[in-house]
C-alpha cells in the first residue's frame, strides 16, 4: 500500500468539512484599488507624465481580505463592520457579493468614508510596470456610538448561527476602527456561552483580545504587545508564553515568516516549520493563516494540525504577487508535493546513508544518532529530536521497521505502519536523515554508521542504552536528553485502546 499521500488525504478530509461551516468576520473593511496604465507622453498642461488608463481592479482589503480568504476555502461567510455610504462603499459591497459573501452585517453609513487605498501602476516603452504613487481615503472621526450599537447587536444575535468568529482589527490610526475593549469583552462572554472559537488578528490592540481562543500575531506584532523587539529564539518563547498567559488564551500563536509558526499551549510549545520554497510577496500570508486556523478549529482540528495546514496555505500566498485568496485544491496540491519531496530527500537506504555519513564526517560534521519505534509519533518525540539535533550538526533517526516492531512488541503492533511513521518524521525540521532497520535493536546500524553522539531519552540510564559500548569504544559519547515525564507511545496507545 502506498501511503505517500496519507497527510494530504487527512487534510483533504478536514477541508471537505469547511463547506459546512459559517464564519463571521468582524473588522475594518477597506477597498484596494489598482489603476493600471501606460506612460506614453508628457502632459501638454504641465511637465508631468501623461498616463493612459488601461484597467482598474478592485479587491476587498484588510478584513475584506480575511473574509475573501475564508470564502475561497469553500466556507460560508458573513462580513460585519462599518463602511461609507459612498461610491467606493458600493464597489466594495459589490466585490464582496460577487464572491458569494454575505454583506448583511456590513453597515454603509453617511458619516463614514470607505477606507480606500489606490495604487497607480504603470510603465512605458521598454520600462517595467511599477507602482508610482498611492493615494488614500481614510476616516478622521471615530465610529459613532449608534453605529457601534448596531454592529454589536448584529454580532451578538448571530453568534448561535455561526461556527467561529474572526476579529480582524486593522485600525492603524487608533480609535477609528470597530474593535474596542468593551465590545471584545461582551463578545468573548457571548461566544463562551455557545462554545464558539474566536480568533483575533491585530497589530496594535492585542490587549483587547482577553479570553479569545487564540490570536495570530506575527513576531513583530507580538513584540509590540510585550514592548520589546523579538530577535532571539528565547525572546520569541518568552513573548509567546506571556501572550498566552496575559490574555488568558486557550493557545497562543506567533507566525514567524521563514521560520514557520510557533504554538504556545499549557502543555508546552511546538514549532511548525514553513514549507515555502520561494517567497515572492508576503502580503496577505498572515490573513491566510488566520482563515485556515479558524476553519480548522471550527471543524474540531487540533491547533497542531490547524497550524500545519495554515503553513501550507501561507506557502501558496507568499509565492504569488499581491493579496490572493488560497483555495482548498491549492493547499492539497502543496501538501502532496511537499510530502513527496520530504520523504524522498530524508529517507535513505542503509548503504546510501553509510556513504553519506562518511562524507559528512570528512567535512568535520558531527553525527547524532537517535532511534525508536515512534509508534505513534508524539510531541515528546518532537522535542527529543530538537534537543538531539542541538548536540551536533546532523541528526540521523533510526526507525524500527514494521517487522522489527512486531518482533519486539507482538503481532498487534505497529499501531502506525512504517511508511506513515517515516513520513511524519520527515516533516520535523530537526530530522536530517531517516533509516529503517529490521533487526530487534539498532546495534548493527550503529556499528555501520559509527555516529559521534548516541542520543536517548533520560527515561533510560546510560548503561541501558543499546550501542553505548560500541560508540564509546571509538571515542564517541552517549547523551541522555530530558523527556516529558509519563508521555510514551505505549501510554498513548494504551489510553486510546481503553476509549
């Protein structure tokens, strides 16, 4: 049986559920206008370029990009906010409706402008097209109390009918947007009554989002919240935990660009590396992450699975120019391609790996070897591999084959077949190479590879580590790494079998 696409199948099944979900997006909506033209001459009225307009393109922006992102993933969406009762407001409503988005929660008010950001994009003979000017329409006065009351009433009345809520705060000026601390307090209380996930995205007002299910800032925005620029791994870890605790979140999330996504939960932190191979434009990547996490959580997915899926979505966004909505088909395709690449590049045959390890040693690379059943793979294993990789330059993971597991554990194991276990291991950033072995123990494999460091969890003593004498005989060393106490594959399998 070919299990290369198991992850894609799992996530595809998850994304099939998106079409049955309804997401309410509350936030600050704007209109992005792109005016495309060519510069063909100088104006006869003044010494300035004369631009011939060829096309105008309108895209919902800010919270509008979020609601479009949710809709593109086949879910039902409701846009909720306040825009102007003006020409640009009419265009924005039209653009949302033609994408199938409900605008019954979007109030057009005489007292407001529709925030509009217009870019003039042009080129000339033998000149590439580029943005040459941007002109904006914004609001100088806050939303009135009456409009706030209307929006709040609409949101609170519709909470029972939706599966999740996203709050997309794009108020950069301060005091001009729909999000306020008092409104968010009411919203959180109501969502908890109905056990609905509520996800927040804000650059400057994360402190308003106390009690949310999660918030999804990037590392810069998280730094604004804690009042410190985050430059090191330790600072990211500190900020993520502070974010989770100070806001009383179920889970904290920090998106980290090329470094992927970090998830902060009560049981600890986990990292999910980016799968993007080429970054063309980061615009909208954070919105894509927010959309996918909200939908995945509405379907009951874990934060880990939601973040993995979001990473795939973001990898598509950054590979395209401008703000784009990602489809489920694109995400599934990205997963299939990535799984194939990871499995092929990391899993090695024994003879191939032996030669590779020898070449790495000749380049003065330190080889770390770690082995196990990984049946099933869990967060304790992931942390162990990260710690093992830190001991040297290259981490080789030896995996008991299905035959080896059966010989060691009995006919009812493995719980997960070897193709699935190696595929999951390949998705872990710390793992460089994977090799299967059929023997009961990895002694023969250790003799062949002669790693510099033999790593094992501290649930063993050094004397119990298989291969200790071999490694120490040629000057290598054995290191025992901290484990999450009480968390083992056998304990997980036993608990699952009792359910």
